[in-house]
């Protein structure tokens, strides 16, 4: 059995905090924490990450909904096609080696860091977003791609969903953060269903880990009302780069 421990508690809280403050990004830490900190097999860790991320995200949705920051119609359109991609990716992931999945994850983490840094720079010169008609075709394509990644490597994809909602959906940033959490929850549920029958989930551990992440996301959602997330994004982006590079290095033999 893998010990939960203080380190597990810390990272579970950090994942929730990032989800609450940034609308995504935190979920990308779940698999590395389960594999490299807590010692789980990579394929099992990917399946385990989905109920953790999905439950934490839906908790954040409730808080953002109360604040009026969830665009239900846009999230439903984006999320429905993402669910198809997530289920497809999960079912197809059995064809990939665990090392290849971790290589993909490491690459995606570095891409997420770049996305966060760009977002932080935009925050510094932010202007009001004028809402216009969304670009549904491009949005649906991005949604499907995000879903594939969710199913294959166990991430929520918030770092892609938020900019897609802002740029393609013309959704204001705060509403994009809240809406992204709903998409993440939908994505995670579909991906988990896709992994059913392939892995046996240790639910006692998952429930404890998720409970701590939920506390973190509630705290993160509260923080967004009082502080700018610009510095948080920069610090978190640096963390993602470090972890992403380490994952790529450790699994370089697959290349």
C-alpha cells in the first residue's frame, strides 16, 4: 500500500488551490504526484487522477456559479465534444506504453507553462473583452483535442480550455475560469468511464486525496476575489517547467 503522508496532503491541497485560483493547471500535477511522490504505476495513476480532478473541478463550479462566472451554454457545447475525445483517448491509451504517456505528459506540462506565462503577460495589460459570436468550429476542434489529452494522460486541460473560451468563445476571463471547471468535470467523468475495466481504482486513497483537493479548491476560489493571479501563474509555470523537464529526462529512453 502507498502511504498518503504529509507530502500527499500537501500536493493534494496544491492541486486544488491551483484549480481554484487559475481555473486549470493544478490537475496537470496529479499524475506526477501519484507516480513520483506516492509511487503508483503510471497507467493506474492516470485512471486515478480523473475522479480526483473531476470532483475538485465540480466543487469549484459550484462556487463560481454562485458568483455568476459559469457560461452554461458555452461550457456544454465545448464540454460535450471534449467528452467524446476523452472517452476515445482513454480507450485508446491501452495501446500506448506508460513511458510514452509520461513523455506526452511532460511535453504538455511545458506547453501549459508557456500558456500560463502568456496569460500572465496578458493579465498585466488586460482590457475588457467585448463579447461577440463565438467560433464554434474551432472551439469544437480544440475541445476534442483537449478531451483526447484528458483520456490519454489524465489532465483536465484547463490551460487550453480557458484561452479557448476567451479567444474563440469571446468569454470574459473570470467567466472562462468558472466555465472551464465545468468542462474539466465533464471531461474527467468521460475519461474515467473510458478507463473502466482496465484499472482497479484504490478508492479509499482516492477519496482521501480528493477531499484534501476539494478543500484546496474552495480556498483557491476564495483567494481569486482578493488577489491578482498574475504572480501565481508565473510561479506555477516555473514549477510546471521543472517537473515537465524532469519527466522528459526520466523517460528519454522511449525517444
